[in-house]
């Protein structure tokens, strides 16, 4: 699937405020007068898809008088590879322009396409271009050729034609590759030299290989001898250790038995000591038990009297609390009359507070009114000043309007003048060419001898026509240049005019605001008449409230006592009375709750006297009670120690018998002798192990060196293989360079043949003729061959030159890209009516492209177009688009 463009959207671009255009298959004609924004559409497609833009980005940004924008945006909808539909969005005029590609169906943004390089690479893929292809150059030379330059490159000298067309055909790349391959060949030579040096170094390392192998063999033999000696020592050591272990076990058993006897003897002496201590404690416990039996009765009486004493003291304490509570209750009740008086003052205070709050709210509103009036006065003064300033600036409006009208007439006339000048220049150029071709009596059209003039020259005829054209051309040029000078200040005058018009609208708005503010100030002034009186009333109310503060405070204190303190005291009094009754009930002595404090004191003295008399016996009982209670425990402990002592003495006798048996079996001299022999063998064993370790290390080092040599041998083999490959590649590089050196002319010739084949078909379709051949030669000159003639590009008519240029450019698009579209910007420029009509019909005959776009102010194309898009501008200079599809 080749690429086509289905839609474009421009925002804030030149005359386009917000323009959306849908394109169709076939011929799409963008029709409108100069300045309506049709060529801007082509420029923005070139910017969006090919990164080509003539001039500064800022010059394309639309400026609105009331809302000045600083950037625009371009969206282009395409159908690319695999029928996928995409939207390419780019902003223009920003410091950091946005680049975004999304799926047209789902809206999903494609990851990784957010800058110029990534976008160009992606677009080259969609267009079927190689990565090295120059997109801007492709657009400028083939896709969207600027108006008036279609045939220009074909008319240039050979050198300039070559410089123009070779970058399009990409033939210079083969010479560039030829140069780069020389660099690769240099690298191959350097690698060969480096690998040769490396191979020599490896060979030097392998010189001592045989000597190293002999050392390794000798080390291996020594290691085998040492290991054999170690085995013999291991056998001797095993037999000695068996005897040594047997004697060591007997010695260990004997040592254990001796230690066990010592431990038993120590334990026996410890039990004897503890038994004596317990016997002494048992004797003391018996004495304490005797004392407790003698003093127990007095102890118990003392404890009972102590409890009664505490209860009587509690009754006396409670009675004192009851008296205090009764006194507090009576004090509160006596202040009841004062509370009634303060209650009246309290309600007066509440009423004053309510009035103060109402008065404060009123004065606050009045204060806000005054602030609002001050603000309104400031606004009123400011608006009056603005109106005065803007009315002064309007004095210059009639003069500006007059200048602007005059300049706009000049602007309208400039387009017509420019078109007339281009037509005259083209005709003048054609006459000069005809004059040159007509020399020696030749026909300027067929480049053959003209039989009608019989060898005479037409040069003078053409000179007169040229002279007449120059007389018509020079005044128009002068008028055009004079107008350009007058139009230098056009934009500034237009901006000044728009600013003054805006000021006129703003003055009407400000006058209306001023009238509304005056009415508002008058209303507020009436509301503020009683402001001082209301403030004075508030002050009087606050003073009255302050005078009642102390009485209100007393009211709250008394109220709290009656409501909270009095009920609490009454409850506490009742609780104390109940507490006293409960204590009296629990007394052993005969005392009543109503008994006086004096009677209670007498009873208290009697109890204290009795307690003093029996206190000594009470103390003796307390001192001896704990020890007397331990008497049974101590008796049991003494019996336990006696039994333990008997058991240990029996065990001790048995252990002594076992010790004597072991001593009879153990020989100390034999044990010392075998220990010495074991140590000697161990020492020899350690020495031979050290020798084995050293020899093993030596053998391991030698083995590692041999392994390294084996690796080096493999490395040398690999180096030789690489050298062989590099030498082959070095020779093959020379061959490739020769191929590329010879490729450029052949590739150019092949490409030109392909272009000629396709361009000839297109040229035939354009004129609907069969017997014609277009030849684009190696010097990029074009010839048209028929059965009867061969004509060069310069000999062709203006319409034929345009057709040739179209055919070649379309052929280039077909060969190098997947683009299924082509643009023709003002293709009828400098053509007369008949030629314009013929070209319009010819373009309709172009085959092989799904979409063709013609940008023109000429209505010649209307008859043959499938989709006509008409461009106009409204009163605000904004482009309007009308679709006239058939």
C-alpha cells in the first residue's frame, strides 16, 4: 500500500484560524485568489511530512488583534504501510515544538517518535525510502516544487543541472562508499600488522615448552615416592596409637576414680557440718516454742484491743468531718437572698449582650458600605482618566483609516501587477529564444530552415516585438517597486488601526461602567447617613455591660454553690453518718452511734492502759513465733542429714576397692615409652606431609604453566587463522573498491533509463500521443524524440516544457518512494488561456497516482477535478473553505 494524504488540519497558521480539509482519491484542486491560504496548505504539508519550510517559522504564525498567539499547529492524516492510518501532529513557532504520531483509529500515541530524526526515519519507512535519503530535498525538487520553478532546473547549464539532480538520484553515495572502503582497507592492514606481532610474541612464549615438560615429569616421580613413605608411616602410627589409646583409657579411668573419691570425701565433710548447724537450730526452736506457749493469751488479747482502738479513732475522725460538712451547708443556705438579687443583674447583662451584637452587626455593615464606596470612587476616577486618554488617541483615527484604505487598494493591485510582469517576462524570454533560433533563416519552433522566408532572418521582427514588450514591462516594474516602498509601513498602520478600533469599543464599555458606578456611590452615601449615631449607641451599651461585670461574676459563683456544691455536701454528710453507724456496729465494746465524743475518749483511755500492761508478752510472742513454727521442719532436716551421711560412707568404701583394681592393671613406664614413640612418628609424619605439600605445589605450578602453553598454542592457531582471513578480506576490499568506482556511472545510466521509461509513459498520457520518446541524458539535458524530429528542452514550448518537467518529477517519485500523491503549485503560470486549458486536461490524464493536488487561482481545472476545495477570506481576513466535490 502506497502512502496517500486523507486530511489536513491547520490552527493559527497564516490566514488559517482553524481549518480542516478532507482529501479524496483522484484530482484535488485547491482553488482561490492569491492570499487566501491555499499555498499555505502545501507549505504545511511539506513542513509536517518532509521537514521543508521556506523562511522563518514565526512568519507563518497567525496574529489576532485581541488574542495574540505565539505558535500554531499542523495535523496531517495519512494512510501508510499495511493500510494503517496515522495522524502526524507538529507545532510551529515554539521554542520546543511538539512532534507526535498517533493511530488514527484508536488515538494511541506511537512510542519513540518525538523529535525530527525519529519522525524523519519513520516517514522514510512509510515512503519506502532509504535512511540516507534527504526528505526536505525530495519535497523541494519533486513532491512540492515551489510555484514558478517547475522548469527552472532544466534550463540551467550542465554543471548546475548536475548539482541539482544528482542529490535526488543519490548517485554520489557510491563515490562516498569508495572513499570509505579505503579507510576500511587501512584498518585491515593495521589489524594484519597487529596480529602478526601477537603471533610472534606467542611463539617466543612457547620456546621453553620441552624443558617445562621434563621438570613436570621429575616432580611427579618425587611426589609418588613421598606418598609411598607416608603410607608406611601411617601404618606404624596406627599400631602405636592402638596401644597408646588402651593405656590412655586406663589412665583416664584411674584419674576419674581418684577424683570421685576426693569428691565423696568433700561431700561427707560438708554433710557433717550442715548436720551440726541444724541440730543447733533445732535446740533454739524448742526454746522459742516454750516461750510462745506462755505468752499466747496476752498476745491475742493485745491484738483484739488494738483493732477496737482503731475503730474508736475512726469514729472520732468521722464525727469531726460531719461537723465541718454541716457548717459548710449552713453557710451556703444563708446566701440565698444574695442570689435572687444577682439573678436580676444577670438577665440585664444578657439583654445588653444581645443588643450589643445587633449593634455591632449594623456598624460592620456600615463600615463595609464605606469601604465599598471608597473603592467605587477610585474606580470612577480611574475610568474617567482612561476614557479621557483613549478619546484623545481617537483623534488620529480618520487619518489612519484614510491611509489604510489607500494601502489596501495598492495591495490588491500588486497581485495583478506581479502576474502581468511574470507574463511579460516569460513572453520576453520566449521572444529572445525565438530570435536566437531564427538566425540564418531557421524556424524558431521546428529549428529547421524556413522555406517561407527563403533564407532571410526573422531577427529584426523579433527585435521589434522585444522592444515593444520592454516598453510595456518597464512602467509596470517601476509601478510595482514604487508600491512596495509605499507598503513598507502597511502592517504597522493596520495594527494601529485595529488598536484604535478596539479603543473605540472599550470607551463605550467604560462609559457604561462609569454610569453604573455613579449610581452605586449615590445609593451607598444615603445608607451611611446614620453611621455616627449607631456607633455612639454601641459605645453606651458596652459601658452599661461593663458596670454589671462584677455582679454577674458573683451570680455565677453563688449559682454554682447552690446547683453543684450544696447537693454534693449533702450527699457527703449522709455518707459520713452511714459510715459512723457501720463502724459502731462492728465494735466489740458496748458503744452507741449517738454516744458523745467524751464518752468515746474515756473508753479509748481504758483500752490503752490495758494494752500497755500486756505489751511485753505480746512482743516476746512475736519474736519467737517464726522460729517455733519451724520446729517440725528442723527435726526432719536433722534426720535427713543422718541418713545421707550413712549412704556416702558406704559408697566411699566401694570406690576405694575399684581404685585399687585399676592401679594393678596400669603400667606407668609403658605409658611414658609409647607416648614418646607416638610423638616421634607424628613428627616424621608432619615433615613428610610438608614435603608432599611443597612438591604438589611445584607440580601444580608446572601443570598450570603447561596449560597456559597449550592455550597459547591454540591462541597461535587462532591468530594464524585470523591472519589468513584478514589477508583474504584485504585483497577482496581492493576488488569491492574497483566495483564501486565503476558503479556510479552505470547506476546513473540505469536510473535514467528507468526514469525515461516511466516519464515517457506519463508524457504520452499528458498529450495523448503514442509516437514520442522522452530522453533524459547523462548531462541531465532533456530531448523529445518523434518519428520526424528531435528537440531539446530549450526548443520546447512553455506547455511542453511544463509537461516534461511534470513527467520527470513524477517518474522520480514513482521510482524512489511509495508516495501515491503529487502536488502542482500554480502550474499554469505564464501560460495563455489555450495552454492552461490543455495543461489542465493533460494533468487529468496522469496515471499511476491515487491522488493529485493542484494549487491554483485559475478556474481552468474545475471541469476535470473530482474534489474542488475553494479558498476565500472573510471580513476578519480568516480563510474559509468550501467543498465543491462532484
